[in-house]
């Protein structure tokens, strides 16, 4: 199912596998015969699977051309027999060099140096219009044969494109090339790739009206993928299922397939459909598991080489390839888009009602540690597979867009997998901590008799402790007699191991394993001492597997001979009999960690204590040595680095920042960063940065303007981009802030001029001035439209060589090779986002210059607009980053994730609170239709006013509008008495809980006064001030008072203005100093209450009012003054 068919070389819709037993690194081993040590053994496991795949394929071929006598369910049980090396070689050769292509296109292979044809498909002559003509022609038509110059088959313009492509360093980045047949003028997508003997040209017929044939059309395909990627990136983290569900829907939207699935490979090589989007009338495959043989290892290898595989029509007969007889072996078709399906795959597709398929590889890049050890840095995590019930061709630009989407999906998936692994590790660590606490307070048996217990460390059905000759079982476990037999086996054959694991006790040869049945199949063991052990047990895999479709039951009878997903599922269940789920790497790590903890606990030896003390002293010496080295590195760093204490005074000032400012370190020490060293224009930014950093909220890429000192009067202030991180002592208390920066004075001056220039920008872009940073520009089709002198120096490529080339593929890819496919994916996203108006600031970007030297920069991309304000492309600025800044940026990117999480939480609250608000509105509406007393009507009016106040606060969630004074007031007619009733109702609960007296001095004359203003916001600010005073009033026997003092005046236009002074009073010391500071400090706050008071003060200011807070000897009070127009009786709205 993974790819639309059974056992295909490159794309079978299912992947299945032998269940494997995994052992731990360290001194763990895996004892089942069918599996290997869990780390570093995936390759040997794959080699074993190659043999199984080849055996199964041989059985199929022996069944005859139709394959009718082939019984898949039965044959899969015999695949453990080894294959002769000669047969294995033939099998692999047929997979990669089968000599057949699909008929929807044609293929020509060419010698790279001479352009001479060395191979072509039988249908090439007909497709290119090179067959003999019935009507004689004066011109001698070109004939396609071995030795023909391929340029003669296409139009002159097409030949030039081919010549240009042949000279490219990375030819695949130029795909597709749009070329025309010389004889017929028919257009083709030419998709090129290099092989051992030359260049293969796959030709796919294209329609002249196909919009994807133009550069703009190809860019549009990329934009579709970028939009899908943006959707993926907007998803909440921590939900891999949602990520997979979204990607299948996105691929289905792009391609129009009837069914799209995500097919995951498990650690034991078997596969599972984990997400699906399909037509409602199709049989669901979600939840199906398949043996590893369903997608052979050779096919998986091919997927890592060629990540998109399309089969247009499984019924169409394959076309042979004719090749030069002098070639030593059949042509390699691994990278060909036309390669024909292999083996029984077409028949499997037909059996399941699938005629066409599209398979996209999900490849996750490994870590640097694996690469350093020589291990493969790429892992085929799974496949995204599209099925269609009729023949379907997807043009190459759209397939490229899908491949691009898969690259982004792989990046996102890798982060989610890392997050899931971290959460699992945290859970295991938390459980281990609790178990350690039990060991300190109780005997070792507490880890099985209390909760949590060892059964909570990993997913299992049972666990046990064998301690001092006694057996303590939990859950589903063997009997004590059976455990003793297992212990005898361990002592006899695995006595020198600290632990082991198996997913099949039967295959591992443990005595009495067959009598345990399906209840206990897998086991993990940890030696604690010579005679003490920990055990974990798992039941058989089939118990965990569920059929994904509601129509079927795994017990239903099915035709095992007929290759079909349900046959595969049945075969999988057959394979996993007497096996458990494999033990994963993280689980074995958790077991090993617990083993080390318990071993120290069980062996209480004085010598161990002394050794531990010696080790601790040694560790302190090493720590001091590291600290001295860190100080030296900071002092000699090429980046400006400085630090401050809790009061914001300098306590660290390295040589570079001293050089840039002209201020020696001795003179800088003790100076205030904000008031003495930062330019006046940056003081507020520095103050806010320092405030948040001292509270653990680190920031990145903050631009500061620092003053300069010394005798040079002409020396200008310099600009530095800094990253601020908290400095902590040994107890993790924050003791200051460290700033790591980069001097951007030159770039700042030029970039500011550039962005604000109104005239001809080319004078700046093309200037040779060394202060101008590297700049390049893109048009709306991602072609390079600018490449300045600094870019020429940085890359080694001249402006004339680069202009007009596509930035994606030709410039960055072929000329300037990027560091890995992930870098290309990120660059495409950034460039398209900039063209759409989503700017990117200082993204780490790496590429190789003309001489192969790696260049590491920070990329800033902004949209280009014409005079009419229409987007015409993007400007990109490069900033060469110091190693220190690069490291700091990496740390800060992690902090960004926390900020995004908080924003999502806020968005969630704002959305979800709308539902109960809707319920309140409906309840109010129903109450109004009933017979209410006057008091009840007044209460209903107060409740409605409070509900409207909540709605208004939710709409004001963008606090920047309040802070910068751009928020629009919604002025309506309202009765002041109603507002005061709503305000007072919000303080009543606090008043009662704290035993306060509420005193109201509201003149009767203004209770019915109608005013004109923003009712809800007036209600909000008065309630906030009143509530804070009520919370701070002494309790019990305290009080809070609200007074209203009105006065009136007439304007020249005859309007009556009411000046109302609201005074809110309480006895005692009043508000805490930090709340008062938060309210009147524009750039920082420490409490939520303080933030609320500060926002309310600014709202009053927007209403042209004023707020004062006055503290006297025995009381304190707020004074809020508002001036509001009085609604005259004749003008009142009814």
C-alpha cells in the first residue's frame, strides 16, 4: 500500500518486515536469531532482507508469466533460506538495469563528451517523428540510431539548452528543460541525469498550452508547494498524526489522486499505513501493517536515490531500451523517471484496482555523529503514496513541487520525532527519579510494590524483579519456575552480558518459551548484580494490530494467492506470530539508565564512596580548567562580547568591544550600559532587552547603537547586532546578562540608505564600495536580476555569468552549491515568502563558492515593490556571520519556539472563550423575553455589560495598537449609572471574600446622565483600577471607596462637556511598588496585574484623559479624569 502495489521494486503500497529484536548499546545484545544489535545493525538486517526479497521474487518468476500459481502468504514463510550470490546479483541487476521503460515517454542516453547516442528506447523514433514518411521530402530527415548526434534531433534553440545543461556541475538542478523535436516541433519535458557511461535524457511529451512549461508556470508550482508548507509549519507541535494527516491532504490537493497515504517503516523493517485521504467509496487501508518483503530493500535503496516515482498506467506494456553493443552491461535506470515497474508490482496494482500511482520518499537526514562514524546520514522513514483508479500523468513541475513539499515535511517530521523522543526520555527520567526516591526511603522491593513501578519505565505488558532469590512479578509474566529456567539459560549462555533483549523467546531458544504462548513473547533483561535481575515482558504483536477499515476483520477468509493488501496483512500476522513489538532504542536506553542507578543502590560499599569523592574533586578541577579556557576565548574572540550584573553595570568587556568603542576594559567596568554606553536612540531598546534578559527571557538579533570614546572626534557611533542570554551561578540563579554581538556599522549605514532611497537604487547595488554588503535580487519568477560587486567577491561568480539565471537551481545549486537538500528547501521557502511579502531576517545560510570554499552567512530577504506598490521580486542581503554569533543564533532559535508556543496558547484561549460567551448572549436573549422585575432587569443589564466588556478585551488582544495610540475608539451613547453598576458588580466577590466595606459616593444627578464615549473601555479601566485597590486594601475590616465628582462646561458650538473625576480610595499602603512601576513604565513589566494597569492607563490617555496615583500617610487613591460630551435629550438615540 505504501506505493500502490505489492512488492514493487520502487513503490509497493506496503512495506512489511520481519519483526526484529533489538539489543542495547553498551553491553546489551539481542538474542533472537532473526535480529541484531539495535545500533549499527540496520545495515546487516537490510542485507538479510535482500536475500528474503530475492527469494520471494524468484518464487514469483517460477510461477509463470501470469503469476497465478504464486501464493504470497505461503511463500513469505520460506524466505529465510539464503540465496546464492549469483542469483542475488542477477536480482539486483534486474531491479536497477532492467532495460525497460514506461511508454508515456521515451528515453535517449548520450555520451557526455561527444553528444553521440549510446542507447534509446524503441518508441523514441515514433515520439520524435523520426519514422519513415509516406510522402517523400526534399530534406533528408534525421535518423535516430546508435552514434547519432543528439543535437540534430531537436531545434537549434533546444540544442543550445542541452549543451548548456551538459556543462552544468549539477545537471539535475536544471530539470526540466523544455525542448522541441526538430521534425514535428512537438514539445517535451527533458529530464536529465548523469550515469556511469553518460547522460540519460528522459523525454515526457508536454502540451503546448501547459502553463507549467513557462518559467512562471514552474514558479507557480513551487508557490503551491510553499503554501502547503506554510500550512504544515502552522500546525501545533507534538502531533505527528496531525502532521501526516495534513500532508496527505496537501498532496491529494496538488495531484488530484483518488487516494494518498503516509506509509511508515518501523524499526524491524515492516510497514504501516499511518495516514490516509481517499474517495469515500474506496476501501480504507489506514492501520494496515505489512511484511518487510512488500517493499524490497532494493526498492528502498532506489527511493533514496530517486525520491519521486510515477507509474502512469500499470496495464501499459513496457518498452525495451536499445543500446550500444560495446557497453559492458545494461544501462542503469535508477534515476530515470520512465523506469518500468519491476516484478509482480503491476499485477498487484491491478488486483487492488489501482491503475496509476505516485510515490514520494520521506527521507530524514541523520545527525552529525552518525556521519562522523561513517554511517549513512539519511534514513528512509517512509513513503507518501498516491493511488488513482485510472491512468494519470502528473507533469514534472508538479512532481517537483511534491518533492519539495516532501523535503519540508521531512524537516518538520524530524523535529517532531526529536520532540517525541525528548518527551519519552523526560517521562523515563521522571519515573527513574521517583524510583530513586523510593530506594532512598524503602527497600529495593519498593520499585515493584509501589507506584510508579518499573512497569512504567517502558511500554510493556509485565515486569519483574528477581532479588536475593525472591521473585516479584507485575502484570503478565512467566511463573517463578519458568523464570528460573530463563535465569539458568542466561547464566549458561549470556553470563558476561549486562543485559539483553529479544522480541521472540521462541526464536532465541529459551526453554519453555513455547509453553508461554502469546502472552509472553518478548523480553528485556538487565543484570543488577550477579544474582539480581530486572525483567520486562511483551505479548505478541498481533494483539497490538488493528485492521484500519470498518468493513473487514483480520479473521476473515481471504485468497492468500491473490496479491492484495489484505493478503499482505494476513501474511504480516503470520510473520509476527510468537513475536512482540521490537524494543526501541530509547526504551533500551531508559532500561540501561535504571540499571546503573539500581546497581549503585544495591551495592553500598565504602570504597565506592571514596572513589566517588575523588572523582568529584577531579571533576571540580576539570570545571575550573574549562572555566579558565572559556574566559580566555571570550577575551580573544573576534566578536564584541560584554556582560552586565543585576544592576545593569558592566562586569565584562572583551578586547574587540574595547577596540570598537575606544573604551578600555578598566574604564568600562562599573559603567551603566543603558545610561553611559548606549546611544540615546537605543536606550529604551537596551533597557527593555536588559529587563527581559534578567528574567530569563533571552533575545536575539537586537540592534544597538553604542557610543564611542577617545581622542578621535570624527569617530562615529557604531552599530552592533547582539544576542542577550542570562548569566547564571552554580545554583542556576540569574546573576547578570551576557551580550554576544557583531559589528554591522558599515552594513547598517548602506542598508538604511538603500531601503529608503527614492531614486535609482542601481547606483548603490552596483557600487564597488567595500562597505556595501553582498546583495542579490530576484524577479517575480525567481530569476536573478541583481548581483552586486560584493556578491562577485564573495562567490567568485561574475555578474554577467549570473544575471538571468534562476536563483533556485542554477545560481544556488549549480553555481553555488548549497550544503544539503535541507538548505535548498529553506532557501526556496524564504525566497517565495519574500516575494509574497513575508520578510525573513538573518537566516543562517551556507553555500560553496566557485573554489569550493564553504561560505556561512546570514540571509535577509525583503519584498521588492515597483512605483505602483506591486511586488516585482525580492532583495536579499547577506551578512557574514562570526562563529560566536552563529552559535548564539542557534540558541536563540530554540527560544523562539517557546514564544510561538505562548502565542498559540493565547490564540487558543481567545478562540475557545467565544463559545461560552455565545452561551451567555443566548441566555440573555431568552431572559429578556420573560417577565422580569425591575431589579431583575437591572441585573440582566449589568450581566450583559460585563459580557460585552469581555468581548471588547478579546478584540483588543493586539496590545501594540494600544501602546502606539492607533487603537480606534468605539463611541456610543450610554448611561453612566449602568456603567457604574457593571463596574461595581465585578468587585463584589473580592469584597465579600476579603470582608471589605464598599463605599459609593455617586450623586443621583449623574446616575441617569447620558454621555457619548467608548462605554466598554471606560467600564474596563474603572473595573481594573477598582479591583486592584480592593485586592490591596487591608483585610478584614478594610474598605474601598469610589467617588464621582462631575462638572460641566459649554463649548462654542453649544455642546455640553462633562468633566468627571473618578476617585478610588483605600486605606493603608496601597499598591505594591512593582505594580505602580509597571503601570507607569512604558517598556517593561513584572506582573500580569501591572501589565493590565499599564494598558488601562494608556487607554485613558487615548480618551484624552489622565490617571494619577497618590499615596498619603494613611491612605492612597487613583484619580481618573475623563471629559465626555453630554447627550442632549433631543439628540438621544432611541
